[in-house]
């Protein structure tokens, strides 16, 4: 551990501008040349390169390659491109109504609701003596086949297309759980690098999402939504490549008779923990806060692109706006890290939920065309709207995710975190279904948007309703809150350190988890 810390300190030294050439030695041999007077530009460029090389050396290059491939390329870039392609595919190819699209696309989130199943499988059921590599390969194959079939089939039935999209979502969920497990292992083995791994995952996901959203509109315009699905076979193929090259210890002579007992033990441990009031109360709040924040995105999307009274944005413009929204998400995460991470859970949830409701009024101003009366063009206004909405949405989600990580008992951290996240994903799916019902009741269709303003207003009012159950959220400080020892299962200081390492893992998904869902 001291060796790792020394190398990190040495790397930090190299990125500071100095005046002469020096040679600094790393503890395990070798040296790094530091050029005094080195420009700030070179420091910015080579600092991340040295950091990546250090992580690859300490954690093995295949792990770093896996994180960048899965978080950055598959989930970040591929997930954002897939989101835009799906919206245009449902609107232009399948020609469904906005309420129908809202309800059907929510079904594709089901694989994320059963994430604990994938987590238990990767933990207790090795294939050919490996716990991780076969699941990477399987996820990649499922994703490639499903995306390829959608792209080449000319008249695909709506429900078959929905099934294939759900399969590709399952492929991404399996890969996500598997790389989370790998990060958990490395967080325990290399605790001094846990924050570095967290940064690598978050940066990979954020940069991938920025590029993906920026390219999505252009690609939909050039090759169509089905063509984009064909391009998504490459990020999924990369997941299988990760499975081939990933470095993992072989488990010889595994007895499959143990699987049933391990499944039973894991389920009992999760049920025992979920019965604790300190766990189920905040879990219920998280579900309610997500479910009642009605999702009417499809109605707004159709209005943005089809309505003669709307902005009539082109595909390239839609992609660019969403990419700018990703910048807002990064700003929200940064603001939380610098200013809000030490505030109590309940107070932070109160103010972020109120701001979340108020930010929705920007959509109301846009739909009522009030921005034009104030001389603000649609393009400028919606860019500001997207940045503000994504930033506040991130601020609202961050304390809930931190709280989720603190509800995970020792010994089943990864699986129980997957269970809690599946509850949150169920809330997201409920929000989409309720939003679809709202659009249907108000008769918002492909050509009729007269009541869209009312749908936006109802959504904004519903965003305030979770405050009535805010008492479910603990008052405790984010840094000191913890579950009782009998629930956490802390038997030693060493186990406590392992638990903290796993918590660092769970925060790896901070940026991509919200965008993806």
C-alpha cells in the first residue's frame, strides 16, 4: 500500500510545472523525468497518460481496458447513441404514439430491475472455472445478435423489436454487474486506488456519453435509426473482447452442488437486511421519489421534432442538445463533490426535490412559447433547460445513491446494492408507465399537442409530492450515517476496511447510472 501511495505522490509531482530537468525514482524501480518549466499544456496532456499507465501497472492493463470499454464505449457512447436511435426508431419506423412509446420502452428496463440475479450468478456460478470472463463474452454475444437483427430486418414486428431491445438491455446489465464485481475486488485489494478507479469509471462514462449524444443525431440523419443499431454491434463486440483478454484467476474443481446453498444464503441475508427499518424506509422513499416524478419525455420529444407549433429540431440538433445536457450532469456531480457532500441526507433531499420541481417549469415556458415572447430563441432556451435539468437531476440523485451504498451490509455488498438499484429502476419504470398513462388520458398524440402543457404542469406538481414522505429519509450526516452493527456484520477493523472498499465500488456508477436509466 505504501508503494502505491509513493507512486501516486510521484505522479502528482510530475504534473507540476518546475524549472529544471530532474529524475525522480519510483519505489519499485525506474524513474520519471520531470521537466522544470514544463508548460501547463504538456502537464494537462501527459498527467492523465501517466495516471492511466500507473493504474494499468498496478491493477493490470486488462482491467483498465475493461473499464474504459464497458463504462466509456459500451454504456457511455453506445448507451447514449442507442437512446436517441430508439426514440427515432419508435417514432419514424414503428410509428407508435408517444404514450405507447413511453410505456413500451420502459419494458426494456426490466433486466436492470433483476440486477441481483445477474450479481448472484457472477458471484456463485463460475463457468469453465471463471466467474467473470464468460459473462463478459455472453453479454457481448447477446448484444451483437440483438442489435444486428434489428438493423437488417426490414419489417420487424413491434413486439419482436421490443424483445430484441430488451435482450440488448439485459446484455448491458450483465456486463455492468460483472465489471462492478471486478471493481469491488480491486477496491478491496488496492484500497489506496479505490478513488482512482471511481474517477476512471466516472470519467469514462461521462466522456463516452458526451461523444455518443453528439454523434447520435448526425448518425441518425446519415444512416437512419436502424443503421445506428447496426453500428452498436461494435461496442457490444468489444465487451466480448474484454472477456477474452481479461485477467482472472481460474477456479479449479468447483462443486456445482454448492450453488443452491449459496443462492439460499444470499437470499436469506438480503431478506434479513431489508426487514430492518433503517433500510426499507429510505428504500421506499427512493422508489416513491422516482415513481412520482412522472416521465413524459416521449411527448416532449415528439413535440420538439414533429409539431408545427414546436421548434422542429433536426436529428443533429437533438443529439447536440443531449450532449450539452451531459455537461450539466457533470457540473451537478462536481458541485455535489465540492459543496454538498457533507450535508445531512434529509435536508439535501428536501431542497434538491424542490429545485427538481421548479426546473420542470422551464419545459412549461417552452411548450407555452413564452420564451419567444421574451425574445429567447428555442435553441438557446432548450440548451439552458437541458443543462439546468440535468444538473439538478444529478444533485437530486447523488445523496440517494450515497445513502444506497451505506445501506449495504458487509459480505453481500455487491448483491444487495444491485437489489437496491433494482428497486430504483422499478421506480424509473413506474414513472415511465404513469407518464404514458398521463399522455394517453390527455390525448397527446403524434399530431395533437394541445394538452401537452397540462401534462408538463401535472408532472411538475407531482414532483413535489415525495416531500410528504420525506420522514422516511434518515436525518444523519452523509459521512457518519451507518446501519447497526448487527445488520452490517462488522466483526473486525479489517472487515470494515473491506466494506469501505466495496462502498467505493458502488459509487463507481454515479454518472452513468442516472443517464442510463
